[in-house]
């Protein structure tokens, strides 16, 4: 017996609610065969089921994890369960004490309590938010609910109401019509509830149980003709009420088990674009029509009835087929609107929707956002073509999607940026997720015959429910730029206080408080590796965040306008170091921005700094990523007239172009590292750039040399100078000065 009890569905309350209607059915069958039990005993299961229902509803509306609108609905249902229990008690007392016959089996107490209960049910259902729907959608919902109500009305008329109308007692007629009307209104409200968008507040399976409960209560009177022949004191409510209460209890338990987090598998389930309930109602009425017309009708009437039912069935089948086709089309359109066409991942719009759901879900829980940026994707596009770049993005999307949990969401924001919503993930769980991503991206991607290593920067923002979604994404972006300063694929958590605004204020102080310093990367001659000079690279020794690379604060300097002051500090600090080098042939390269070139007195400031430190202008090379932007031409011309060399940085990528060389002449081309590191079997863009430089009388310097093969290939092509980790990593001023005492650099370890 204990084993059988444990196999029953749900918890103890639901199991008890399931046993009660079974007991009620057994008692009714026993007394139908031979009335050996007092009639009051047959009403006890209904009273017990009502008490169990009230306990179930009370437990549900007190569940903290449910949304407020959901708890309010079940609080109303708790009141309903008490009223229905009182109505059942009133009916039991009236039937057992007065021994009414079936013609007068509805008591005044039952009408009052059950009527109030139905009104509250309708009120509770209509108070639920139904989502944003157009007038035409609401009109269709009302039509469908009306169809369901009319179908139930036909059954109630045939099996119940018409018998009451034929009764001599007008009191019975009024009471029966009142109960019928209220029951039909409840059916209408339940139909509207099931066929509108309330899944955000009521669990879908709970809604189905509610619909079944309402149907049992509304159609229950059809059992009356089956019980009358056995004994006039057998009531259909003795069986239907415990069954109705059981389905209500089951609905409450399913509601408590509903998950209102941002789980993809729970909240994103596929839903039909139409409801089958109206068609079920049509089919049921057609079946009733056949059962009434065929046995006793004339031959002509039978043919007409059967034909009408067949035509109705054909129309319904055609309508359902059209709905299914429209549903498929709508799902495709919806998927295209919410997913990235290339990777099939959620797009930016769906990402924000998922993140908002995670942050607004009931209860306190952590939420983390991980922003992933591919560091070398632009080089892949520029050197190998967009087709290979697309294959790389698809492979990265598959790997990221394969290493997250079911409740997480990975999306593509655009370009080479991906983002992951880590729901219910504290910093430790976010670290584990980031480690899985790093491991997934460790293996190179083979695309169109090329083996492409993946280097990514991952920024993590740790938040919790109630946080602002845009703030979390911005924090992840800041952390991602900090991760770019770490070699290889790395993940960095956002640290409070490292916001753009705060960093902008701190950067202003850093420029004057000695927190900035310079490193020098040697520029060497090929192939003898003599030191020709160096490129000055700025770093920020932040008191809290440690050493920060340029990628972490240069964009902030650009946005806040501090880039001009920062460039001035770098210029003066670098020229001060250059003045200590004894070899007057050594040159120094300094990076500047387009904003610097747009300053009207920039050339004058450079000239003043050269005079202050006694530096010959030809020893200074200023590198800019673009020199042809609006307003930069006069500064470039003034610098070259002064004798300062101007270099076009990262040539071949970004904004650099041949048009720029024609509009604003420069002295030097810095070959971008993506071409330097290209394989020997690829198109020799490096050779083309060198030929272009030679034809224009410019110097060509190769950046990003990392291997012996790259250095040898560049030397064979005719490059006279290069720089990169193969020769030396960026060095502090003291170490670079020691390097100058030798005649050549050795390959870096």
C-alpha cells in the first residue's frame, strides 16, 4: 500500500486530493446498488476535497518565487475554494436533512456560495494581464471563447436546463437558470484565459487543469440522467465536486512548480498559433447533433444532418491546416527577427530581452554578463577574405554555444563581438563559465584550408537581480578592454570604480601624478638586427587595477578629450629620454591621434618640445592611424616642413588607403602586423606595400614580427627595418639604454 501511495503523482496534498474522488465514486456505486450508507456520508468526500483544495491554494499564493500577479490570482482562488466548500456543505445539509428529490436538488445556500465563487473566479481571471494585443486579436479571442461557451451551453441545455424548465416549481427554474448562466460565464472567462497570452503569469499546464476543472463543473449535470434510475437521492455533485477539486489542486501544484527564471527551455517553448478548444466545442456539438438526429430522424433529415456535420469537419480541417502553415511562417519570421542570420545565435534585440528577464525575475539572484571580442578578426577578414571570416564566426558561435548551461544565453552583438548572459551565476560560477569558453576557443579553427588561431578578450560584469542591463553591458565592455592587455585569450572581471567616467577622472590625475610611464620597443635593421631606434609605448600604473595597457584607457581618453593632454605628456617624456641617447643617428617613433592633428597649434607645440630638449626634427617620427581626415592636412604639412617625419600606422587596415597618401603625403608606412604574420603560401601583400613605398620614395617598416621565418621572409622581400616580439618586447628606459651598448639585438626568449 505504501509503495502504491508513493507512486501517485505530486505531493501529499495532491495524492490525497486524487484519492478522495475515487472514494466518492466507490461510495456512490455502493449506494446505487444498495443504499446501505447514510446519504450524508456520500457528501463527506466533497467536503474533504474542498478542504484539501483550500490548503493547496493557500500554499500556492504564499509561494515567494511567483510573480505578484500570479500570487494575487491564487489568493482569489483560495477565497473561491472556501466559498465552494461552504456551498457543498449547504447542499449536503439541505439534501441530507430535507431529503430533496432530484427535481429540487439545488439549495439556496448553494446558489449564494457558488454564485459568489463563480463571480470571484471570473474577476480573478479577468484581472490577469493579457499582454499587448490588437483589437482584431482580442476580437478573435472573444469569438473563440464565445464558441466554447456556446458549445457548453448546448450540452447544459440538453442534459440539465431543459429538465428544470419543465419542472413545476418556478423557484427551481430560476435557480437552475442562474447557476447555468454563471457557469457559462465562468467557461467564457476560462476560455479567454487559456487563449490569451497569460503564460508569463500562469503556468500553461496549470491553465489546462483550470480549464478541465471548469469543464467538469459546467458539464457535470449530464450525469443526472445516469443516476436518477438508481435512486432519487443520488446527486451528480457527489462525484463531480471531488473531481473538480482534484483538478484545481493539481493546477495549484503545477503552478508552484513553475520556473519563473530566464530559463531558455522553459520560457521559450513552442506554442501553437491557434487554440484547438473552439474546434473541440464544434466537434462535440456535431457529435451531439448526430446522436440526437440519427436514431429517430427521417431519412432526409439524417442525410442533411450528416452532410452538415461533414461540411463543418472539412471547413475545420482546412482552417486548422491554414493555421499550421501560418504558424510555421510566423515562427520563421520571428526567428529571423530575433536571431543572427550568419551564426543563428540570438541577436542584440533578443539578448537584451533575455537579460531583462534575468534581471527582473522574482527573488534575489546573481546575474553575470560576459562580453567576448575576437582580437584578430579584422586581420582575418582583410587578409583571407570575408568568406573565411564568416566561417570563423560560425565556428566560434558553435563553440561558445556548446560550453554554456541550458539557462544561459549566448548572442552575437555584431561584427566579432559575442555576449553571454549567465543567469544565477555568482563570480565563481562566472569564472568557471569563462574558463570553459577559453578552453573551447583554445583549438585553432580550420576554415577553407586555413588553420586560424583564436585570440579573444573576455570581460565579465558581475551583477544581480534589479541591476540596470545597459550598465552591466558597459561594465563588461570596460573589463573586456582590460583583458586585451593580457597575452592570449583571457578573462577579466569588472572592478567597481573602473567605470569610464571614474577612469576619465583618474586618468586626468594620472597624467600629472606620475602614474604614466613609457616602454620602448626597438626598431631594428634587417637582416643584421642593428638598433635603428624605438617606438615609445605608454602604460598606466593604476594604483588599484595594476598595469593597464593602452587599449584599456586610450578609448576613454578619446571620448573624454584627454587624448590631447596625454599625447603632450608622451611627447615630452619620450623626447626627454631621447635626449639622453648618445647615438645621434637613433630615431624615436611616437603615436599620436587624429584629434592631435586637428589641433591648430599642434605643430608649434612639437617644435617647442624639440627646441626644449635639443632634438633634431628628423630624429622624430609621429605615427598616426589616419592622416587624411578632415582638418589634419595643415598639421601634417607643417610637421613635414619642420623636418619631423610622419608615418601612416597600421597600413593596409582601418582607415588607411591609397587615397590618403595622395591627399596628404607622408614619409613612412608601418606595415600592419596581420600582413607581417601572413603565411608564405598567401598573397604577398607585404611585397606590394614595399613596392608601393619604394615607388613613392617612402620608408617601409614591418610591425609585429614574432618568428624567425617572418623576419627572414621580410628580409628576402627587401624590408630594411622591422619591429616585434621576435626581436624584443617593449622595454623600460633603463633596459633599452643597456641594449644600445650592443651592436645588435638577439631574438627574444
